[in-house]
């Protein structure tokens, strides 16, 4: 093995040969170069312990020693020069050259000087190595002390935030995100995000490809996106616990190998702490469930709601929960034994849980009262969840024994943070008030739950003979009058053109509340006539409300995203123009028949009725389910 690696630079071939023979014989590896360009190329390709150069070697407009030091400031350089260049050699030493020797070269003095330079260099290298190891030790000790803080945190979200903050601090990064696995590791859902990281709509969950899944199961940090981000999978055994993404390295373009090493070390602590939190969470959930049921006790639920409310306040997120009641529970309890009723309620709760997401939690407050927590969900999203639950329960709401069978009358309504309240009690009160209004809804008073869409419309409109017109308006037969109430449900008589005015009013409302999600259905016989009477189309296009025209005379295509004509081959849409409007704040429905230049019919602001009529319409004509 060579004693050292030396690059010798000289314009003269004889000098280069002398260096080669003299140093090579003494056990050194020697490369030679005739000019600054060749020398720089050698330095780029190889590392050298010492560079020996004649001071006057050609190096363009630069001095050769300056060229070498600019390329590698730590490079050891020995200058060989004549008697006339001593001043220049001394000047070079002031700029970082290690030593100089005068020509003609004395071989023994030359070899002794080279040995002394390399010895001093080896001492500096050893000292630097010890210093680096000492610094690395103290850095690692600091990392371990920070990581010990992970083990003191028993809340999942606080732990996630702490892990991300620590990784961002030690890796000098500006953003981090943590996903938890669901559905057997096939999908990951967003749990925590910190710093400048941005999550686009739809990116709060992702399904990794086969290659990405292999990276996750490797259990090691890996650079992605040309090093501008890194993945850190957390495993327990071979099972994924979480996936972390750190991005936006501060003051540089990419992460490096040292960052991967630090991330892997922190990942071991984070995986251990996260596994403990998940085990504790599972223990709490299993011990805090209602006996013989899939619902939790209210103690656990209330604590969980408070944690999620704090998180919603801190990060400006949404949160909803659903209140569910069994309206005829006392009657069922008098008809069936406890075991039969408990089994039936257990099946109901199990079915509801199958329709919920992994993050949703259901708890039992009373035998006839349940609550469902919906994290990261606004009021519109809670309507979607209710529809999903009703669909799952369809045909399963019965209690039976060998002799009899009885229906379970189940009602559910929701409230959302911060719109309906900012505390658990305020939200529970708001949901309870909506339930009270729901039980008075015409949808339940008139027993419309099993009837198809047009059957309900027919029952509401009755026959032409059920209406008596007068100067004061319209009076309806007793069979229709029972559908009315003082505030929400009324029969009307108005000019035909008033329907377009109502539509324009709705469009204006949509534009003014553009961020409020909603849906409008308009039944009509002529798409183009309705479009000509619309206003604020550009504003509607930029809103969160979808507007569907149903019926028409033929298929048409418009270059709109929010206003969509759907041709349905049925004359009902022309004979009975209708309007259904539902958003997060209110609802409206209108059904009418035309008589001359007037419309006569029924309209209501009953939220639950409108919501369910939209569902019936979507199911009957297989329309895209917006709620």
C-alpha cells in the first residue's frame, strides 16, 4: 500500500521524471501533470494527500497555487522554486501554501520535507476525525434526548405533531406530513401536517403503488423527487404504523445521506412511541365499549370530542357529529325480551359502523340514543354520512322473535363545528333541535318514506278538482290541507313567470354565498328557454353549488361545469315543473301544475323533506349522488 498519494506539476519533462522516480522509489503513488489544466483534471478525478508544483507552471491567467486552493482549500501544497522566486514563494505561503523548497533539489532534504508535511497532515486528519467524532457523539446524544420526549406523549395527534416538528428541526426542513395506514395498509390517510406543506383537495388520502409499497416495507428513509423530499416509513415488525414525508429543505436544493441517517435514527424512536400510543388507544377503545356492542361509552366519546374540538380550533378544521334516536324504543322494550332487543340494536350499530370511516366513532348515551363523531367533516359531509347510514340500514330496521316482527323507528340529524356551536353541549343541543324539527317533518307526518318520487309528488298535488280558486288565492280540499302547516308547507297560486324569478333569486344567492355547497334540480320541458332566463351564470360556475336541469326535449351539451342539462324521456317534467334546492343552510321544494298562465301547487322549506326527495329523485333516475 502506498505511503501517500502525490500529484507533481512541472513544465519540464525531466523534473516530472525526477519526481516520479524519487517519490515512487520511496513508496509513494505519483501522478504528474505538465500544466494547470491537466493538474485540475487530475484533482477532479482523484484525491491527493500532497500537490508538488513548480511556481511558474502555466495556469492561464491564474497562479497555479491559487488555482489549486480555489478548487480545494484544504489541499496540502509544496512549492518548488528557484532562488529568484523566493519572494513569490513566501507570498504563496501567505495565501495557504504549506511549504516551499529551492532548486536544485537535494533528494534527502526533499524526501524529509515530504515526509514531514504528510506526517503533519495525518495528525491534522486524525485530530479532525476525533473532533468530528466528538461532535457527532454530542449531536447524536442531543438527538436521543429529543427523541425521549416522544415516549412521554400518549395522545396520537400531539405525538404526530412532535415527531414532525423534531424531524423538521433536525433536518432543517420547512414542511412535514404524517399518514396513518387504513384498510390493511392498502390506503393511507392524512393525520398530521406541519410547516409549509400544502395538501391539495383529494390528497388527504392516497393509495401507494407497488413500488411505493415496497419502499414503505423497507423501513428505511429514502429520498424522492430528486432529493427535494424524503419518505420515512415507521414499522412495527413488518407492519406499517405510519408514513412520514419531510420536504422543503431550508437553504438548499435537496436532502443528503446524513439526513437519511438522522431520519432513520429518529424513526426508530418515533415507531416505538407510536406503537405504544396505538396499543393504548386500542386498549382504551376495547375497554370503553358498551358490553355486547360496537358502540363506545360516552365517557370515552366526550373525551375524544374535546380533543378533536381542540384540534379543529387550532388548525381551523371542520368537525360534525350525528345524534341518533330510536323513537319507539319503549314500545319495543314492552314487546320483546331484553336479549332480543339487545341483539337487534347490536345489529343496527354494527351496520352503522360498517358505513362509517375508520376515524369516525359511535357512542351510546342511552339505550335509545347514540352519537357519531365525524372528524374533518362539514355539515354537507355529515348529510352524505347520514345518507350512507340510511342506505346501509335499509331493510334491516326490525326486531323479531318467533311470533312477531316490529319496525325500529330511527331518526338521525347532525350539527357541525363551528357553524352550529363551538362546544360539545352547543353541538348536542343543535342536533337535538334538528331532530325535533325532523319528527314534525311532512316527510314523516304523511308517511312518505317508502313511496317513489312521483308518487309523493302526486299525493302532494292531488287532483285538479282539489283546488278552488278565488280572488284571495287558492283553497285546497281537506285531503291536501293536512299537508300544510303555518310556517314551512303551503299551497300557492302564482304567475308562470314567477318560477323564473325564483330561479334568478336562487342564482343570486348562490353567487353571494359561493363557498356554501349546495345542489339545485329543476324539472322542465325546454332546456334552452330556462337557460335564457338564468342570470349570474359566470358566478354560478365559480360557486360550490351544482345546478341540474332534468327532462327537456332532446339531448344537449353546454360548456358549463356547474350547470348541467340531463335529458330524461318523460313528459312528467313538462307537465309538473318542480324545483328542489338544498344547501348547508336551508332547503326549498316546489311542485306545480300549469293552469292557463298560472302555476298552482305546493312548496315547502322542510329541510328533511327536500333532502329525501332529492335522494328519491337520484335513485329513481340513477343520477349522480351529490348527497
